[in-house]
C-alpha cells in the first residue's frame, strides 16, 4: 500500500484580505466613534452662539470641539473690547491665574494661557471665560459637554 502524498492545505485569499483590510478599518471606526474627532472649523456666528454672546469684530479666532469640551481663543478688535465686556455685566467674576478648564494643556500652539499671569474669570452656565489682565483683547473660553450646542 502506497500512502497518499499529502498536499499542504492552502489558505484562501478571502480571509486574508478580510483580516488585512476590513478588521483594522472596523477598529478605527469603533475608536473614532468612542473617542470622537476634533472639530476646528467654526465660523464667528456659531462661535458666539456657543458662548451665548452677541457677535463682535475679531482680529482672529481659534476653536477646538473635542468630545466633552469646546475651546476657543479670541483676539478682539480694539473697538470691540468694550462691547464684548459690556455683555458680561452682572456675570460672576473672579481674579486669578488660569486654572482648569482654561489651564488644560491642549496640543495646539494657539492655546497658551500664561501659567503665571493673573487674569479675570467670568463664569455663567456652561461657559468659562478668562482674559489675562495685561491683554484685555485676548479671551480664552471653554464650554462644557452636555451644554455644547
């Protein structure tokens, strides 16, 4: 009796292709939906809607919506400083160094509140604003999750 020659079993190309392409793509979608994706393209009207304030002229603005928090940094035009702060009359204020959520470290070069600078805080509802006293035209703001529009 001659034993049958054994042929090695080959692996089908379909499971290999599936494991190379589909599984990593599915994991990336799962992680993206769980962690969120940063959004940085806000226009001024939407930004001021988030802050629950009326729009004023800006020199520049930077925004970041990521998961639970919305961050923005505004540089006000000189003629807009007074109208901007007039909107905050009657809002709870305090003095101090930047503290969380303003002091959170973002991996964005534009988010650089001074660690030693004294500034003014305004807090109302979900919004926290902070402006360094030497630069009243510069405003940092954070809106908490659940309250982000």
